[in-house]
C-alpha cells in the first residue's frame, strides 16, 4: 500500500513542512496555490458546494487560494491528471461503440 502524503493538487509536489499552508503559500514546483478546496480533506465533488463541512462558507473557485478557517490539508496518494482512469476509459469506449465512432 502506498504512503498517504500531503501534496499539490496540480503537480504532486509533496508538502513536508509541519502544519497547514498559509493563504498565500504556493507550490514550489508549479506555483499553484496550496490552501485551496481541492487540497482540503473536506472536499467532495458529490456533496453540496463540494464540501463535507456544513459550517464552511461556499467557495466558487475550488482551485484558488481562500480564507477558509476549516481547511485541513488532505493526506492521500497522488494520482497524476495524465494517468488514465480505467473506468472512464471503459465508459468512453462503450459510448463510442453505441454511437458508432
């Protein structure tokens, strides 16, 4: 099993400093904001406002730095955006067959 780490949601650079990133902290590799909804342990695309914490104020830009006091840097295994999702690939292939492409 792979180790769960705190990392940039954009490029995968690992955050190794203790504590949480500040509002203005950016990734040292790609310069993306680190204190963003996409890096938070409460982020969930399937719930209202994409946040599991009902106390949080709604945030429009999930990839932009914000002032949420409930932010907790998520520990997870990094999966590159360029890595193909096998379920997505299978679904796309079935759709192509259905449409005759």
